[in-house]
C-alpha cells in the first residue's frame, strides 16, 4: 500500500512538472529589436553558437560567428564569447532565452560594465542552412568561418 501511494505521487510529480514540458529550442533565426540584423542560433558540437544570417556579411566577407561555443549555465541560460563585428572586439556574453519568442544577449567588458539587447524569433528559414538544423543529434560539421561544409 505504501509503495503504491509513493508511485502515484512520483507519477503525479512527473506529469505535472512544468520543467519537463517540451519548449521550443533556441535554434533558428532571431531579429534584433528595432534593427535589421539577424542571427542564426545553431548547435556546434553540443554547445550554442550564433552567426550572422546573411550569405554575405553586412561588414563584408562571409557571415561572422557572433557567439562561440556557449555552454549551458542554467535553465534557458548560456555563457560564451560574443564577438562584435562593429568594433572587432570579443566580450563575455550571457544569453537568457524566454521561450518561445524572445531572448536577451548581454555582453560585458567587465562584470559590472554590460549592455543587453532583446532579440525576437523570426519565422524565416536560415539563409546559411540549406536544410533545417536538426533539433537533436549531432550538428553538421563547420568550417573555420562557421558555414556548413
């Protein structure tokens, strides 16, 4: 009797737990609020990366990798290096994903000197990816500049 109640409580916790609910992945194209800039977030060897979503960078040359190998830092949070193509500098970055359609990128020069931007999910297919990025499984190999081989 005691084991039966324990199993029912465990089952109720699993079924009712919002943390186990499937949420949309962060992968895809995102738009910078009030700008025309787009980033494509994708899986890079189990980490989170982002690149400009253009065939040719608005700064010239191939699309730039903006977020490099960010690691999971908590629920819907990642930490990694953010590259700013406007000034060529790399900053300590944080990503806060607010499913399903908003994320905040925060770049910090030092711990207390930070700037944040809000990005909104686009329904556009990524320009850099001929096929949709798989939601699970291994990522497509990437070249040094971040485009699929």
